[in-house]
C-alpha cells in the first residue's frame, strides 16, 4: 500500500471520529417540523388575531404551517428547559404578500418558570447594527432562516429565564390580508465540548495518529536507503 493511500485512510479515520462525536452530541428537539400531514405540536398565542392553518399545497416539499389574516405568534406546545450549549433554531420562511412588506421571523418565548407558565419575554433588536433576529426579507420567495442562541452553563442565574418555546412570528400586516408560511423547522442543541476532548486522544484518533507516524517513518526509511 502506498504512503499516500495510508495517509488518506488515516486522515479519513480521524475525520470520521470528529464528525461522529459532533453528530452524536447534537439533539433534534422539534418533533413535527416538516408538516407533511398536519401541524400537530404547534399552537397560537391567544393575544393575536391571525389564523393558524395547515397548508397542504405549500412548502418544500408540500406541507407547511401558515399564519394567515392578522398578526399572530405561533409556538410549540412542548416546553423546553435551557441546557448549556448552542441552540440552532432554523426554518424555511415565505412571505406570501400582494405587495406589502411585513414581518415573518423566528424568535423564542422566554419564561422565568421551569414549565413555561406565566408571562414571557422575547428577543428584540435594540440599538444600532443588524438585527440578530432572522426574518424573511423578500416577498413571495422561500428563504432559509437560522437563529443561533448560546446558552451559558447556568442559564437561570445568568439571564433570568429557565424555560422557552421556539416561536414563529407574523406582525405588521396592515390590512390583515397576507400570510407567513413556514416549513422544515429544526431546533438542534449542541452541548459545549470540553477543551481537553481532542480527536487524537480518543481511542480511534490515537490509532489513526499512530498510523500516520508509522507511515511517515516507513517512507523516510525507504527514501534514505535508496541508492
């Protein structure tokens, strides 16, 4: 076997160990985010005027959640407790409009209790600079939105919130005649990785590292012994 092939195999083993460790740590938290058959697991906040619908003809592929008519906030029925790591809340969004631009965006309902009861807060854009809240910018075009939220080791004492619900927001529809459509919703928690946890020190990574050293040694020995 050539040195190049040995190096490729060893590098592949290291790469697989890194990807496998990272993937195993991540958790998908949304149970119905593709809306293939219904919108079970999602509900409206009773403070809005919009209508929550399942749209079988829209989506990527068809089957989507639609907030029609007036403004409305939609959230999961499930309540989530904050855990250390990074949350990636993503969705495909579509601003179905006859010409008016309004807001179709992702956000979080934040609760001071552990079971999502009582009053809630939401993230808002304050001050200069771009808004950290992902929203659809173009009319009648599907756009991919990602809300990245870092959660500290002790989320409660740090920011005052202990639980949350991911939310889909429609607001600013002046004539209550347009809609926000969402599909392919995902929320993944990636736990913090210890600094000492490096692939070369794992069993698989250590073997791959030894193979690399062995291959390099064989190559150097052959080149030195050639006439």
